[in-house]
C-alpha cells in the first residue's frame, strides 16, 4: 500500500476536531450529570475514562507542539504568535491538573464536587481553546506549510509529532479508540492509517474492545 502524502495542516485540523468534540461532549454531559446524576455505573465509568482520555490527548498534543512542531515551524514561519500559543498551552496545562483531581473526586466519595470542578474547568478550557485552535489553523494552514516544507520534511515532522503524542497519551487501549471514534469519516480512516494494522485489525475491535466499551455512549458510531 502506498503511504499517504504527509499533510501537516490536515494532521493539525484532524486532532483539533477530536479535541473540540471531546470538550463539547464532556462539558455537556458533565452539566447533565451534575443536574440528574449518572444513570448507570457503566455510564459513570465510561465518562471517567472519556474525561481521562480528553486530558491525556490534549496535554500530549500541546507538548508535541511545544517540543516538536513549533521549533521547526519557527525556523521558516517566524511571524506566528508562538509566545501567545505557548502561554495558552501552559494555561490549559494548569486546568488539566484540575481535571485529574476532579476525576479522583468523581471516582471516589465526592462525585458532585468533582463534577462541579470538572464543569468549571472545562468551561475555562473551552474559552481558551476556540480561539487557540483557530489561530493555529490560520498560521499553519496547508498553503503556509506547503510553501516552506517539502514533502519529506513534512513526513519527518508528522512522524515525530505523532510518536511523541502517542508516547505521552495513555493508556493506549482507551486513547486510540477515543481518538478514532471522536472523528467522522473520512477523517477516521485517515487517522487509522497512522496506526499499525495490528492495532486496527486486532487490538481495537477485539483485544481492547471490552476495555473501551464503557466510553461508547460518548463516541461516534
């Protein structure tokens, strides 16, 4: 099979779609459960897993930009507002620590307190995220990146950033289905192409299925 042509701009948009949908779903469901409680223990566990994945993927995405993508982009696209984008990453990172504590409370003896913290934190993240992703997609558009990076350089950056994100988001048996099933087609197939065939053919649909099934209520079909 021919390897897909690397497209850094599309990679960026695709992971932004995952994170944007997940923030919206997590926030809306958090408000719902704060008002009416969790309908079943399985839904509660699925929500906890989904929230963990959101925090893990968002944190890994930002560190991959700070450590892999932005240093490369700065060399050839110096006009982008890197200081502001990095400052917003740090602001969100503080909120991710709050999500970790909220998950602990929801899982333990203080679910209402945890949900209140989580909803408040997600609202703060959302207020930063919308303009943040729009800025990145404007400055790092396909036209802008294609003008300064040849195909092989895009492939190099894409592979390095992808590996970094995968290494820093865990556990894989939750995170990979989370990423895939927060995407519609054809984005899902394009994302799937970045994973080894064994993951898509065996692990996600078979070996890992029972472990990520509780999240299905929050994922796309």
